[in-house]
C-alpha cells in the first residue's frame, strides 16, 4: 500500500463539475500511477476533456479533490499552479499551435518563457532534437498553416515535451486523422512514455488507440467511471450494456 | 481571473442582467490590465511587433483618408467663408478643425475598423482554437503576452498616427488652398500655427492616447471572451469595431466638454 501511494502521480476523488443544469462529472474517482498510460474512454460530451482541463486548472471543479504529484490543485496559488503545470504536458485535440509563429518559435516559446539563461545553442539543440524525435526535422521553419493534421499533432506533442513533463495529457490524439496517421500517433504516444518515462492520460473514443496505447482503460459514462481495468477486463465479455454497445460501435462501424 | 456568470434565475431580466454582467466583466478586464501592466515579464519584442503591425501597416489607409479629408473639408468650407469674404481664413479654420477634432476622430475610427477588428478576430480565433489555453498550461500568462502588448501598442501608436493624419490632411488642404487662393506653403503653415494653441495640440494627443487605449482594450476584451467557434470570432471582430466606435464618440464628447472648460476657465 505504501509503495502504491508513492507511485501515484494523480489522485482524483469525488470530482464533480456542472455547467448550468448539465452535470458533466458526477463524482469521479481516479488514480494514475508512475509510467502508466491510462486511457479514458467515453462518448462525445461525456466529460473526458473536462476531466483533464480540471487537472491543469483550466476549469475549476465544483466539488472533489485533484492531487497531482502530491499537491492538491484546489489549494494552490497561481504561482504554485504554474510551477505544477510545468510538470504536466497537455496535447490539445486541435494541436493549438500558435498560428503566428513558425514551428521553431512554437517550440521555443514555452521553453524561453519558463527557463531563463539558456544559450541559443542549447535552445536550438533542444528544438531540433525534439523535432527529430517526432520525425519532423524539416518542418522547423514552416508555419502551422502549412502542416497536415498529423504533423500538427506531432508538433503539438513535441511542444509539450520541450519542458520535459512528468505527466502527459492527450486530448483526443487521433481525432480527425486517417488510419495510417493514427497508427503513427499511437506509436508516438508509446515512444514518449519509453523515452521520457511519463505517466499519461489519453482521452479518446477510439478503441484502437486505447488498445495500442493503454495499460488501463477507464470508461466514462454519464459523468462517472463505469469500469476501470485492462482492455480485456473492461471489454472482453463486458456485461454492462453501455460498455458493450460502446465496444460494438467501435469495432463494427 | 474567472468571469462573472449569470445566475440560473435572473435578478431583473435576462437581458438587463447580461448587460450589467458584461459591464462588470469589462471593468474587471480593464482593472486587470492596470494591475498587471507594471510587473514583469515585459514583452518588449511583442510590443514592438504590434507597434509595427498597428502603426506601419495602417499608414497607407490613414494617408489616403487624411489626404482626402483635408481636400474635401477645405473645399466644402470655402463657399461659407467666401460668402463673408473670409476665404483667407481657410488655413486657420481647417487647422483648428483638423487638429482639435477631425484628425483624432478620423484616425481613431479608421483604426477601430482596421486594428480593432483585427485584434478582436486574432485573439478570438486564438481563444476558440485553444491557443490561449495552450499558453496557460505552459505557465505563460496569455493576458500579458496578448492583451497588455496589444493595448500598449495601440495606446502608443494611435497618437503617432493622429499626428501623421493631421499633417497629411493639412497637406491635402494646402494643395486645395494653393490651387484656389494661390497661397504659398510657408504662408499656409504660418496661418495654421498661428491659429493652433498648445492646448489644442496637447488635448488632441491626450485624447488620442485614450482612443488608442480604447481600441486596444476593447478588441482584446471582445476577442478574449469570444466563444461558439468561428461564428464567435466573427462576432468578436464585429463587436470590437462597434463598441470601440461607440466609446470613441462618447470620449470625444467628454473631451470636448473638458477642454472647453479649461479653455474658457
């Protein structure tokens, strides 16, 4: 138990969030362990993205606690929250690359704003090294508008990795991509875990992505986790009709 | 800083509640600007870039408009003055009108259309594509990087553009006067500077600073609070222009009262 407590990097208890009359999260409990890839599955609008936005303080919970790396996010000042945010990488669904900046500037921006006294050589080495590792070294001087959807996702992930986070949050990493690019992104998620030893939460409704990237699955239905476990535990011989229909829809479609 | 939102049950009526909530949020936005502008990090590079975008890129439109305003205003004023045999007063009349009111007002209205809409659309688009969220999760203060830089740039550049518009409009006016009354450039400008007082120039500059601040902060506020996807971006751009223009006229009216009170005190 003691070791388990130590290796927990995220601990969520009784999390509730509503938007007016729409109760999106109705008491969510979730743990994320070191070096683990946890996939959160659920239909569109089930509150998956809200969950990770609450984790990084983009939204505020109505009730419940979120502990990240041992710190309760609801008690933090903005300065403390920002310090914690540096240890969390957030890959947005639409990549959220800064339109007015080149790929190089997109990667440099969080680095130079948060780590002072870096030399030009060090910055270049970091940026070029990361672009190499996501397989896009030639895009360095391109603008985001010139990139494909898959390239944008990769650059978005590279930008989050530049601060060497301990936890990665992926919001629908394969949404809107063709099957081949989906495979590339799934492999990249696994590669990030191996190279950077990150714990990750992958938000998706794509079961193939979940199966390839996830150690554990958590299925979010109507604001609560209906099942948490390995892919086989959750989906093979699933008795809950909601989970069964989710599985059938993904593999029969 | 979280936004004030409407209660489920309205206090007065939904529309009136929405108006006052909007007013409170706008006030908090301006307050936040004055709270944060003094403290580092100072984004000098971004401020310079914005000054270039706002100032230099507006020059062609401002030049054309200022020049035409000078010619048209001179041409339209001539018959009335000529009726009293006072056509020689044209440079004095034009200079007072341009420096006191026309220059700042025309420049501010054009900038509200060009710069205000562009700021509203740019920040609005960054908001709906989660670029502002991306800054926040990277521990970067988007308010400092986006709002403060743009508002400082408009506040600094609008007075410069106003001086430039005044000059171009006077040149336009001179060409018209020169063609009709055969007045030389030096005579024209001697008359111009004799008619204009320090208070005219100073109040025009102060007014321009306020106009610039208004254009910047309104564009940023509307963009920063846009929602509903691409439709929201369009609405933010449109609302930036409408609100800026409305406020500029109100400020012009207030400035007129204040300057007159000082002038005749």
